[in-house]
């Protein structure tokens, strides 16, 4: 082999090995979850003295869902004289009038509910939450994003855990209002189930750090203050505060049995925007806090898991690198004799694929019980969409590493709850970008790779090539077709 060929193959195998390590971590999460099943957190009865609770509802242009949110919060089973509701509205559209009307309507029914508006949207969501705390009267703070529906029992099932003075936050599991709306929402529900069931469950049960998800959780107000309060130097203020609080010694609890329904993005560009924010924010938190975590006196197990947690999104740039190297690596070894490809590449790819499949199948078994087999059909789409997201999320990782600032881009919500709901006639839309064109080029690249492999009877890697091809083309075409149609409609409405 020439030095260039050796370098290509060396980089290719190194990338495969690193991605295989991330895949192995999924197996560890599954192990920790089941190994510590006896430590599953159960709802604890309310204390004799009911504390005062402030519910914070941060809003920014949520005209379609704000009524649903506020109405659901007023149905929480808790004495009115012990409950304060803050509607923290930074909106610039009709949401303001809708939210104010809802506040007045429920205040007339005896609720202690306040409409709070700032002069400027400084700090985005973190700034709104911090600003609301200045006037809040609650000992505990319950937070909901606009796309959520508060379960009536949430305080009954969570406040009891705070009888332990070391507990700083209790997070409940997200549910999915519109899981069955489309293939995209089915895929997102599987991805989120894996995150909540196995990642949160495995980490919490084994004593590792896990994070508040920005919504559907209750904070001890003292823990927020002790950890340094809400800060807006990252796009994931929830992850940032979570690690700072746990480093201060506060213990978190994940209550898996309480489910808070939420609306999943139905538009690919909105989904990508959400994923970009989460990926970029997690790397920002990694840069900010991981050195402090590794230098601390925390147990080694916590340090290792924090490193995997905060660096997980580095897998996306590696996925792009792997995608670019697959074709030249295939050609080089085919010219040398493709036997090595079959005994090295294919097992590695199968191992990585099985780690993802087993991870998400286990989460579906925990959610659906005996009906989990009906979810198997979505696994190829889960794998493909995960690959298709790699361009979008790799861009987010690179922006975070380069220190490029960006605004907190909200995820559009349309109040899509069933198959007949039409979101295309509604105003908001996801943020378009050049990412779909890169995905389209990668889809074409893998189409060429598939032709080369089929023409030369290199059949082993073909299923994986088709998976990459489908993922990039699906992400690109959904973004382009949905984005163009929505943009045309918005222009008609504005005209």
C-alpha cells in the first residue's frame, strides 16, 4: 500500500473503533438499568406540611399551545393557596394576548397566576426563568415548556421525594401526544424513550449524574441558588445547571412511572433545529464543566459516565468522517482482495448496529410491555434518521468547539395531536439552512458507493451502505419539500 492508502485505512479503522466504544456505552447503560432495578424510584406520599410551589411557564411565540398548557397546569391536584403560577412571556406575536386572556380567566377562578413580561429577551429561556425567580414565592419550582401538558398528579408523585433534604430535583418521564402522527414522530418517540428509560434510569439507579430536561421537573429553589442559578452561556441551561447542582452534592431523582405528555415536532426542519440546539448546548456544557468534573474528587464511575454523557455528540462528526472514508477504504481493499473487509468491517458494523437496536428495543419493552414487538418495524428508520441527522448535529458540534454564538432557536409547536391535524396551514416553521444540500450530496455519494459495491459483488457492506443512503436522502428530501411548502404558505399569509 502507498502511504496515502495506509493513512486512509488507518483513519477509517480508528474512526470505527471510537464509534464502537460509544456503541459499547449503550450496552453499559442497559446493564446499569437492569442491574439496579431494585433502586427504581417510586412515587412517595406528600409530606404532612404542603410546601408552596411556583409553576413557571416560559413562552416565546406559542400561540397554538399556550391555552392547552395553562389549562393543564390549573388542573394539577394541589391546594390553590399553596400554588403560584408564573406565565413568563417573551413573545412578539398573538401569544401575548392569548396568554393574558388565559391568565385573567383563571385568576377569576381563584388561581394565584401572574403574567410576567420582560423589557428584553436577554438570556432567552434561562433569563426568563431567572427573572421569574426574583418574584417567585415558592419553596419549590415546577417548570413546563409550552409543548407539554401537565399531568394532574405530578406534585402528588414528586414532592414527597424532597423530604430527603439532599434531593435537589425530581424529573418525570416525557410521553408523546402525537407519537402515531407520522414516521418521523414515531422515530423521535423511540429516540426519546431510549434517553429517558435507559439513560436517565441507568444513570439515576446506579448513582451517576443525570440531567433535568428543561421541563416536567421540580426543583428545590435552594438547589438552584446554591448551584449558581440559571446561566445563559450555553444553549442547554438545563444540562448546565444539572451538573453544577450535582457537583455541589445535590441528589436528583428520576420518577419513571409518572409520564408528562408532550408534542413532538412534526416538521423535519423543526426537529433538526431542536437537535442542533441540544447538540451544540451539550458540547458547550462539556467545554465549560467537564474539566472541572475530571479534576474534582468525585468517584471515578461518575467522572467516566459524565465524560461519555457530555462527549456523546462527538459521534456525529465521526459519523461524517466515516461516511467520507467508507468508499475509498472499500476501493483500496477491494483492489487488495476484499476478504479483510468481510472479517473486519462487517462485524464492526453489525456490532454497532446491534448496540443501537438492542438499546432502543429494551426501551420499547419497558414502555409497551408485551406489545414491544410491534415497535421492531421502526428500528431501520431509527437507524437511518440517526445517520441522517449527523450533518446537522456535526455542524452544531463544530460551532460549539469554535465558540460560535447563536440564538436560542425555539422549536415550532402547532398543537398537532392526531392524524387529521394539519400543521402546514399554521404560521410557524423550522429554520431552513444549507444542511439539506450537504445531505443530498452524501445521499448521492452513497448511491454511487452502492452501485460500485453491487457491480463488484461486494455484498457484505451493502445493507449498511443502503442504510446511510436512506438516512441522508430522507433527511434532505423531508427538509427541502416541507421547508419549501411551508415557506410558500407563510409568504401568502404575510402578503
